[in-house]
C-alpha cells in the first residue's frame, strides 16, 4: 500500500512556520521544545503503523533537519547531526524506530489476550522459522512472568 507524505510535510511546515512567526523573541531551546511538541508530531503521526519506504523516511528527516538548521542558523549544506547529538535528540529514522518498538512491546506485553494473539499471529506470518522459534520461547517466558 502506498502512502503520500506530501500532505504531512505541508502540514508540518505550516506548523513550523507558525511557531517561527510567533516566536521571534524566544530562546532557541524554547523554540526547539515548541517545535518538538507541536510540529514534530504532525510529521510523524502514525508513521510507525505505516509501511514507509526508506526514501520517504529520508524526506521526513530532511524536513526535520531543515527546522534544526533554521533554529540554529545553519546553512543548507551543513550537517545537523552534531547538533542533534549534542542536544541528546534523535533523527526521524530513530524516532520512528523507537515508536515502533514501543508499540510492538505494548502489544506483546498487553494483558489483553486477544490483542496479544492477533499481534503474535501477524508477527509470526511475516518472519522466518528461526525467528518464529525464538519468538515462541520469548512468548512462553513472558507468559511465565505474567503469572508471577
């Protein structure tokens, strides 16, 4: 299934520009916090549930990097990796990966047996035999922990 991220990018840039327009006298870190709490969710909303291509994730990463560049007055050809690392922030690829892991963990650790069974059946259908055996061991271990 294909997903067009163009509308997400437009809404993200609109939210960013609104914050930049109204935050002219605000500290850079305060603007970053506003961008992270208001604009970034617009860009990555539901991204963990979608099958995004590597190119689409890279496009989303470019959007976020452009915001960082504008905040800290970097040129377009300058990398913002060091800024993100220095601030203890993740890039979009890692944010999406972290959210996917948390979503999968919550489904896997859920007390709702139906949700956990559906999640495991979907997961088992999309993996090879070695991973299936490891997952079954893990499920047994988790069941033992839940009973304690």
